[in-house]
């Protein structure tokens, strides 16, 4: 019965054009990758600065593995806390301008832990409707009342906060939204936080290493004091090129999470080699902006090339949402790009709303100008062949 039900559900997914499968890469995560013996220009990766395979990062990983071994062997509160974890947390706190930091094994665990720890029956979580799935699941597990506000709509959030009688009000938002590439109105959210005595949690996963001027995240981008945001969450697996996650906050908040956050307490510590690699990535980001400059040059080049073809893209980040519409149209264009040697992933529901399928094209510092121009030309040509007009990218 169980396997029969699975067969039926898979058949439905295939009929809808939403069946997914894995493609194994046989090379490093770079601007050019190899899949099944063929080379592709990679426009699907979150490796924004090209650090995932940078020689200095690989060397730091190797050195840490040689010294500390591969695994931590226990949770951090037992015997899995190593000095390299403390060094990484100190480096991240300096980068973000906060008193303290606590690392997690993944961004998903960090967001689940944040909302489960802060929430409860007397709390209400106010969540942007386009927040990442890890935030959505964290809301569900928090035992809190959850109010969803229209995307980036501070006026709607104001009304919801005003009507709420909750003892604790928690505003949670992505800073850079992973499917649209737009940026949350943090100054407005901070004003509402202060007006209603709320807690503001910001997921900076796609902001650190991406937003100017120095890649420190959304607070720096808006010229806000870092301590203004109650809790800044971020990942090590995107622009920093490694794996894991963190929260940056006041020391008292971090101490509280060490004692109460279940996804930290009951989880094995981050592998020390990854911690060593992440320390080097933070150091490279902190001491120079050349990679960030190259990323933004590629972003500006792609936007200019698309605009010249009558297809404006208004993303303020390195994520370019190219709206296609239906699921079949999305995957047909993605497959056609694949045949031409460009790996640009098609995104369908439930990752995006119904009817808002898209190509999610991401720029990297390691793309050459020629790669960027090729992508713009191929996307435009295939969109024209498919009869896809320039569409509003807002979902």
C-alpha cells in the first residue's frame, strides 16, 4: 500500500512538471562544472565569491583536519567544543559587529532553534510571506501563534503588531530573499520593533559576502548599527563557501541559547575542519573587497545586458529571478539552456507561488565577462523562442 501510494504521488509530480531528481557533479563548485562528462557554465550556485574551492580555504580545511581530525565526537556541551569553534565564533562576531556568536551545524537547524527557543504559547511570530522554508518550519515548531504579513509590507506588519496582545512579539525576515533577490525594508522593521517592543530576527544568509560595501550583511548595507538587530542569523555555506550557520547577538542572548536551544544542545558540533575553513573565509572577506567588487561588476553587467534586450531585472542582489510562469515553460527553458552548456536551475512551486515559476540565475565573482554575456544572450533568445515576454518579477 505504501509503495503503491508513492508511485501514484510520483506520477502526479511528473504530470505536473514538478518531479525532481539529483544531478551529480564531478568537479568542484566553480564557475565551470562537469555533469555526466559535460562541462557547463554554472549559474545555479550560491558560491557567490568562489570560496568553496579557493586554494586558501582548502589549505585551511586541510590544516584543521590534520590537527583536530574529522569529527567533533560529541555535542558542544559534552566534549565537542574545541578552541577552533571559539575562534570561529569570535571572528564572526567581529565581522558582524556583535558581542557574541554561536555556531550551528546548518542554517536549517539555526532557524528551527531560534524560533523554537524564542517562541512559545504566549508568543506571536510575525513572518514575511516569502521567508525561507527553514523559517516557516521554525514557526510551525515554535508553539507560537503565527501571523504572516504581505511580502516586505511594513504597513501590514504595523497593523498586525498593533492588534496583537501577545506577551512576546517576534518579527522574523530574510534580509535578501532567496527566490526574488530583493531586500527586506530593515529600517522600517526596526522602527516597528521599537514601537511595539518586539524582537527582530534577521536571516542574513544571502547578504553576507554579497551586499556592499564590505559584505558584512544587511545591517551594514542599510548603515544600521549592528546591535540594533536583536539576532542576526547567517550561513557559512553560501558566500563563505563552507558549511554551517551562526547567530550573532548580545552575549546574554548567546548564553541563553547555549542553555536552552535544543538544536544546539542536542546536535554534534560543527566538524573542526569546516570551522578552520570558515575562519579563513571570514578573514578573506574582512581583509579585502576585490571578490565582492568582481561579483558586483558581474551583477551590473548581467542587468545591463538584459535591459538592452528589453528584459529588465530589478534585483538589488546577486540573485536574478527570470520569471517564466508555468512549470512546464520553466523546465523547458532550463533544459534548453542545459543543452547549450549553461546550468540555470528552474524553480517551481512550492519554492515559489503558483504561476510564478522562474529561472533563478545567480552571479559569482569567478564568472568571466564573456560567461555573463553568454548567459544573457542565451536566456533572451530562448525566452523569445518560447514566447515568454518580459514579466513582473514580483510574486
